[in-house]
């Protein structure tokens, strides 16, 4: 499946969230990740992020797609993510 992850964590936990997300997905922009991921790794990612989050202070949004084939992405301005992953 193809996943887009967007999160907003308190600055005390944001570095931990970044480290976790980078294990599974490609960094696109501040607190935004995307990539192909297996169902098992998707579950692991959700659990790891939920374990460090404080629900009253932090938020996580996952957009899931069966495939990237029918999606379209446009970029404008400064590219902040890694260059190793180009759609």
C-alpha cells in the first residue's frame, strides 16, 4: 500500500517521531512522509507512533492508498525531502 503520514508532535517528542517515521517511509517535508509499506510495517509504524504520542498534545494523520498508480503529486518551491525518492 502507499501511505502519506502527517504528524504534529510537541517539540519534546518530535525528534522521536521523526526517527520512527524514517524507519518506514521517505521524508518529504517537515513532519510529512510517504512511501510504499507492507501491511505489517504499517501496523508497526502506527503502534510505535501511538506509543510516544500524547493524545491531548499531538496528532497523527495517515492517508492510505491501495496503489500510487492513480495519484498525482505536484511540487512548488523549495524541496525539503530526500532526493533518493522521486515520484
